[in-house]
């Protein structure tokens, strides 16, 4: 373990905004999420991105969900998921993909297109991870049984082609699917820290392994070797074990990574992608702590966490 992400770390990096800052400086985020019956994932992600300071948020959802999304999050704009492969994605500063999209070859192709064409940080969560494990296999392994311990995933090859970071945010079940696709043992066999480090080393992605004391594993190239720096998060509580909490985290990470890319334009000190991810994980947990203090752990919901984010940022930046 390399360190902890605590309030002191976050306060050192989050500063008040300059008076002449405008929405373009705050980051433009695209969230590709949601499907029939899972619109809430897109709503929570978009709401969390806005509550975490994103200047502009666009939700890529099926067109028949526009009405729901724009009623629930009127500050966000919408584009049709089906148009993503024909859209100039590089107008955005960060893209998050996967929450509530469902699993299908079409959704996998959209995600692969994002990874291969977008020149910025990509956050992959939930069904994005499941689609990578299920459909992102070497062509010769797409049918028939695969011997245990053999890598089937082409994800490391895709990430190796990119110049910009990939952030993956698996819960333990999704992490086990990823580990299996990479020919590795399960979390139970490896332990959480080792599992996070192996995922980061094998894929080249920043891994956010969710759970009590969420882990952030960051791969770093040094002298032609890959070193993994792992950090444990110090915020959060059991009340956050509720549906949609991960969607809120995805929105937080998208907003902070987008903001980090724009800090210099706004006359602020740059925030690296790695630090932005750690800050987002902490702020998500801190907002959960504020919600729990107000409502109790038992009945709090993911929207309560999203709604507490502005207070969390206010407390960190202003006190």
C-alpha cells in the first residue's frame, strides 16, 4: 500500500475558482449510460457530474429516454446512443460509459469506438466492464471453452494503443469477471489489494476497486517497468451500499478528470488524472458521510449522496 486518500490530500488540491472562470473551463463531460428500465443510472451519473462541478454534461441515452432524462436532470443535454459512433467525441474532456446500458455486442462496439477514437480519459463502469469481459475477446476464442488461466480479453491491447488514461471502477463481482478474462485468480484467492494491483498491471488502466475502503491502483511506467501505486480511501460508510451509488461515483470521476484537464486554462494548478480519481473517490465517500449524518445509514439513497456533493465540496474548499 502506497498511501491513503484523506481530507488533507484533497484540500491541498481543491482550491477556490477564479472569478473569471466560465463553464468551458469547468470541463465538458459525456456520460453514455442507461437503457429501458435502467434510466436511473444515467440520471444519477449526470446529476453527480453536475454536482461535482462539471461545466457541461451530455447524456448519451436511447432517444426514447430523452424525456425522462431531461425532466430529471434539466441542466444536461442529450444525444442518442445510436449516433455515438458517428459523433466527434473529442469535443468532450472526459467520457464515462457503461452504467445501466445492458449487455450486447452493439454496446461493446460503442465502447470500443470510444476507447479507440477519444483523446481523453475514459471511465468504464458496470455494464461497460461486463461487455468488455463478455464480448471483448480474441476472435479465435469467441466460441468454445477456454482453458482455465488463459487470457481471453483484448482490453490490454486496446488500452496499449491509447495515449490517454482509462479508469475502471469495478465492484468485486465485476473485478472477478475481469480477472477471469485476464487469466488471473479471483479476489478471494488474491486478496483485494493484490487483485487491484494485478488488474492495473495487466490492463494498464487505473483501477478503482469499490467497497469498504475503496482502493485506487495506479500503473506508472518507470525505467521500462510498470510500478503500481495503490491508495486506500478514508471516507464513506455502510449506508452507501445501495443501488446506484456506483453510478454517482462514475459521474464524480468524470467531472473531476474533466476539470483537471482544464485547470491551467482557468489559471489554476493542474490536477493530474490520477489525483482527480483519488479526489473523486474521496468526495463521493464524504458526500455519503454527510448524507448518513443527516438521514442515517439505513434509509439513505444514491440520490442523497449526489445531492450532498455540493456541501462536501463547499466544506473542503471553503473551510
